[in-house]
C-alpha cells in the first residue's frame, strides 16, 4: 500500500532527499518511512503535517479530510 507521505511528496514534485533535509534526516531514513519499514516518530509526523498543511490523522489514514485542525494558541495550551 502506498503511504500518504509518498503520495503527498510526489504530488508536490519533491524528492526524498528534499524531505529528508527538511526533517533533518537522511534520504534513506525517509525512504524507510515511505516504505513502512520503520515507524515515523510523532515529531516527524507533526512536522510533515505542518509542511503539507494537513493533520497527522490524515497522514496515518485515520481520516480522509486533508484540512488541518484549527490551531490552539500557546495561551490556550498552557491552561
């Protein structure tokens, strides 16, 4: 099964190397995530969701809705 991160990368005409550089990981490590050979750490999933303006749930097939969730402000987060 093709991963959403691969589909999004290809839809945006990006290379694995470019995404690896953005995430500060190697191209090989990124390719393992696309191939489901390794689980993606939540921090990287969050970065990818921000990069593609979507949600982590969309990236991991918990929803088909691409629209990201509304952001909470730092003030709300501290409560």
